[in-house]
C-alpha cells in the first residue's frame, strides 16, 4: 500500500470511490468497537456485579478503567500515528484491543476485569485518533466534511447499539460475550485497513515521544478519578493532591519541552478551545445519562438486560437517518447553530426521561425522551468533529483528533465517577430500587444542566473557522 506522505491536501481520495469507502469502513469499524465497548458495558453492569460479587465502586472502575487509560494516552496515540503512520498505529491498536477484549471475556473476578479494561483503553488510545486522522489525511479537502459526517454517524450508531447488543448477549448468552464479540470485528477491521487504506503521516513529526507528559497526564486524571469514586475513603484526599500536582506538572512540562506531546499553542485558537469545552460538558452528560438510565430501567423499572438495551433503540434509528444530514447542515450554515441547539435539544430529551420510574410506560416515558435526545445528538455530532479538525492545521490532525477524543472520554469518565457520589450512591445501594430512583432524578437534572451549559458555550464562542 502506497504511503501518501503528509496531509496537506490529503491523498486526494474521493468519497464515492472503492478506496474512499474502504477508509470510512475501516475507520468506522475500529472506532465503532471502542464506542461500542464504552456503552455496551453499562447494560451488563448489574449482571457483572451479581456474577462477580462486585461493589458499586468496582463497577464504576469497570466502566472508568477503560475511559481513564483511553483519555490519558490518546494524545500519545495521536502523536504516534502522526510519526509512524495513521494506518499502522490504527492496526496496532486494533490488534491490541482484540487481545485485551479476550482477557476481559476470561476475567474470573472484578480485579482482573478492571485490569483488562485498562488494557483495552490503552489499545483504544492507539486506534481511536488514527480512525479520524486516516479520514482527514486521506480524503480530498472537499470530501472531508461528508466523510467525517459518514464516520461520525455510523460511529454513533455503534455506540447507540451498545446497550441493545449488550442486552441481547447478557440475556441469551453470557456477559462475557460483550467482549469476545470484538475478536471477529477486529479481524475484519485489520483486513480492510491493510488491504485498502492508504498510509498517511505528518512529515514533520518528531522522533521524540513525551513520556513525561503521558505519565503526568495519566497520574492527574487517574488521581482525580480515584478521589471521586472513593470519596470518603482514607486515600481519597491523597489521590486528590496527586491529581492537582500532576496536573500542574503536566501543564508546566508541556509548556517547556521542545517537543511536547500536547502543543499548548493549539488552544490559542478560540474555536478549537471552545469546541473542546463544549465537548467536555456534552459528553460528560451523555456518559452519565446513559449510565444512570440503563441501571434505572433494570433496578427500578424491572427491565431485563435485553429490554433495557432495546429501550435505547430509537437513538440508533435517529442517528442512522439523520447524523449525516447534521453534518451536511453544519457544512452549509456553519457549526454555531447545530452546536448550540443540538445540546439544548438533548437537554430537553434528558428532561423527559425524568418520567422513568417504578411504573414506567415505555411509549410515554422512555421513547419520547430517547428520540428527542437522539435528534439533538444527530444535529451536533458531525459539526462538532468537523469544527475541531478545521480549527487545527492539517499536519496536526492526529493531535487535534486526540485532544477532542481525550476531552470527550474525560468528560464521561469524570461524570460517571462524580455523579454517583454527588447523588448519594455508594456500596451496594445501586441495587436498592428506592435509593437508586431518588438518586436517578437528581443525576438526570444535573445532566440536563451540563447540556444547557454546552449549548451556551457554543452560542457565545463558536464561529465558522477559516480554511487551514
């Protein structure tokens, strides 16, 4: 497979060609696996807890261990792709993800499962930025927005399918299959990437890798996550101190190093910075809302795993039909309106889900909220992605993608870590219908407020970026 060198002007791949379809297919399958595993676990948490005798804190780590390593290392993954080739690092990550998924499927206790999930996140940090950077680097400039729209729409469907697929596997097979199913998906992804995807890289990428930045960033995010999940525990204050010191050290190191993992100058672009603030708020709300909704349906409403998964199916349908149109709308009118009203529509959908409780009616209490939520997500997701990439120089596509993905995962990670503590859940209370129902209402209101804040940030700060 030929190497296209740098990304200025891309490789000139067109969207409707066999190569164009292969690039989108490989990128979607790879990133779709990581998104699927980010959402599929939620519907299985109750069953995993029962099977492995896990506490709420351990279940939070099953979800957050993956997000923690992914968010911490995704910038390093982006820089590795820029240096060694986006396709090559993408393939490395896909193979690693399959191996870690096998370990998850064989885990005999919560500790092993958490460790395997951390390894999954490490592998996902390699393939996730590569999936988007492959599109940005390979496609002709005039086809990038449409290709990103296809990628984001199909990828969002993978995330939305997570609860449905997970529910079916948990109810009719075993929860372990939610991880083992990744093995054939990874094999297909590698086959397509190796045979049909052109290689791209940053010709100016450095040979130096910022391990200090990676360690400090991981320590800061990990310490903060531990402090939130283990709030009230004896080690939580020390973890908080580690998080602050490592965070300050990370900023200082990245500012002083000649070749840092994160070029802090990229944040001087107001549009780039604002889009990432908005990403943090919106994806924090998204991750926490899905975490609480699926558990509410099972713990309080009496749904089985499959029924809880099917309940979210309208989100998949809406994303399938409308995500690409959202990208086209953003390309036509600019990103400000879709990125403002998308989160506000999502907030309205979340508010409707306050009706979910002990005597739930699916068509009156779940379906309207999920559908409205999906409409807002479809309006927002592709314009957000396009805006982040357009605000950064082409040669930094891997880093720009990595930053935005890290911010999205960090938002979900910290929201899932903080909200259970904030609403009074701990220990085995997640299995108590009365306690969980009360906590669910408070959490959903908090998620709606985060979405409103995300919309406000977009309205006040987002402008159509100038072409690079």
